[in-house]
C-alpha cells in the first residue's frame, strides 16, 4: 500500500487513542506510520472514529462556526465569528482532517477486498470482511454528509457506485485532482450506501465487529444497522423538498428495517479523561484556559421561557450552562455584539458552558433517538406522540429527573410545526453542524437573532448606548463555508467547475438541498 501525505490519497500515521473504557486495549497500539500495510483494521477504525469526531466538533468548524451560527454559544471577547467573519483556515483544517478519516475508512475497505489481505484483515476480533466493509461505509457516509452540508459540492467516493464523478480517495494510480461531485448525486448515493450497509449488518446482527476498538458501539452489528437506518432518515428528510418520492421510499424502508427506539441506541463517541484524548471542547477551553465563549442569551432565554414558543422553565438549562460566578444566576452573553462591546459582560457575570458538556470525557453524539422521534413527528403531520417522545428522550439523555420531565412535558403546548422543530433545535444542542443544517433547511427556530435586532441597551460612562446586530458578512446565517484556499491552486479546474455549477465561493451561496 502506497503512503502519500497528500489530501485525498493519504494513508496517515496512526494516532493512539485510549478510551476510558478500553485503555488496556488501546495502550497496545503502537504502529509505524511508514508501514501502513501492517496496520490492523481495528486500529484503523479507532483512529478514523476519533479523527472524524475531532474534525466535526473541532474549534474551527464547531465552536467558531456551527455552534455560533445556531446561536447556542456567543463570543464574549472576540466577536467576529458571531457576526459571520470566518477565517478561511477553518475550512482548510476541517476539510483536511475529515478526508484523513475517510482515507483510513477506505483503507479498511481495501484491506477487506484485496485478495492478498482479506484473510489477514479478519484476524482476532476484527470480524468478517463483509461486516467490516459495511461499518466503514456507514462512517464514510456520515463523514461525507457532514462535508457536503458544510461546503456543498465536494470530491466524493462510493463503494457501490462507480460514477465517473466520484473520484475522491483514489489510489493506484493516485488522483491528486479529483472532480467535485454534485450534492444531489452525493446525497442520493449516501442513501444507497447506508441501505446496503445496514442490510448486510442485519444479516449478521448477532455478530461483533472490530471488538473494543469500536468506541461508538463496541462492535455491535445490530446497533450499527440501527444507526445506518436512522441516519438514512436524516438524509432522506433533508432532501424531501428536492425528491419527495425517493425520500419517502427510503424513510419507509428504514422504518421497516429498524431505527433508534430509545437512548440506548444513540451513536456516541466517548472521550477519555486522560491526555491527549480529551474531548474537543475541553481542549479548546479548559486545556487552553480560555473563557471567551459563553452560552448565548438566545438559548438561555429560550430555556427560561422568556423567548420563543415555550413559556415554561426548561430543566435542561442547568445541564447546558453554568450559573454566573458573581451571583449564581443564568445570564447569557448577548449574541453578536460589536467588537467594541465584546467584553461588556465580565466573565464572572455570564454563564459559561456547563461542566457536563465541558468534561474531558464528554460523549460526543453523532445521532440520537430524540432526533429520530422529531423526524417521525414531522413525517406524521407533526403528531403529538413523537413530539413528546422526542422531548422526553432529550431530557432523559441530559439526566433530568422523571418528575421534572413529566412536569415539563405536561406544560408543553400542543404539537405543531413550530413546536416540534423548536424542540428539535433544543435537542440538537452541542451538535453544531446538524443544528445549523436544520436551521438552514427549516427556518426554525423563529426566535434566533436577526440583522437589525436590538442586542443590548444600557448606560456606559453615563451615556445610554444601544447595540444592534450587524453582521460583517452577509445579512443572514451563513449557508455554507468557503472552500479551502489550497483547492484554488492544487485543484483549480475542478474547483472552478464546482463554482460554475453551485455558485460563487461565498458563505451566502446556498447548497443544493437548501435552494
């Protein structure tokens, strides 16, 4: 296997990751990055899982991007990103890291299909060739969906479809300038990839694959199949307005074959308390000793019942945010203040992210049952039963007591479009890219800060001052990230072809499913 440290074709060196649940197992992994053919597939999997989640929840794309766009967080010193001025390097880092994960997942597939390595690939607890390939296809689908949701058209690769536009990850010979596939083709192929992978795993649902190297599901084929079908709901639901017949067919098939039915099915990647394997938010704030991101006043007021459709106190407030150090109250940072007012609220007088979400061993959620329930509510004419199931699942996931859950649900207004989608927004807290994607798709919640809104008014140095939300770039929540700068030089022809099809490389160009 050829080793090239170049995007799309790189088989990267292996990072050793030790989870709190399998430290002994991962402590044994010590692989020479210059000999990729000797890397066991379980090692490739754990590396790819960590790379994928690290990229998706990184400071660049999540903390400084999607979490701000969704207005879960707000900057309290440097406020540029809250007003949509995004450094292009953020795209570079996210793009590169996710494609590294994809290369490792693709190597799992290659090792399990090459006649010279197929037998070796199944050694130990790795599992059968077919099962390993199926799980790699699911994670590749997840990674590619996140990439296309962020950028639009991207270089894409499929296991089951040899479309000439699908040129990413190609080796032997190496393709250093792959085409960009259209988002429409990518989405429709992801649906097929997930369906085929789930069907394979359902045939062997009692089997274990990858053993303890699989941080997400500890090797359970049955859980991976449920995840694939649940993810298919998300993907199909996203494109209903573009291809209703295709979306409906996949939703029906996924439901018939089995999706998440409780929080025990959730796809979660749990980090470790030990360095260097702490969660991304912990490393960005605690390790870096930074307090320049607070919980936004938009979210806190919504949870307090003073903003949005729910005029009741939400027991998730104390799970999401810390009370202020000064007086023990929950006070959000006004979202999108100008730079001159960024330090208007001293850090001891605003609510920072809670210790629960800022824990070193936080479990990052790839997908959860609450989201499935809200998708079902949407596809069943905004029904009450799934609305309540989704809300209950979210509250239970965050550790709210049953008495408080019952009290809260008993006070909820009746299910309708706004109420279901607003509860979905609350349930997606800390899942930045997915929340941002749903805001773009639906326009909900309606209470997010918009250009021209009054952010704060008060007295400064004896004078009354008012601040309004004035984005630095565009007038609305960004529709995408711009492509990495290096694409303009290393893959210029295909980059330009993507722009000709999709639109200008700016943050307000809508992606296909959002047009």
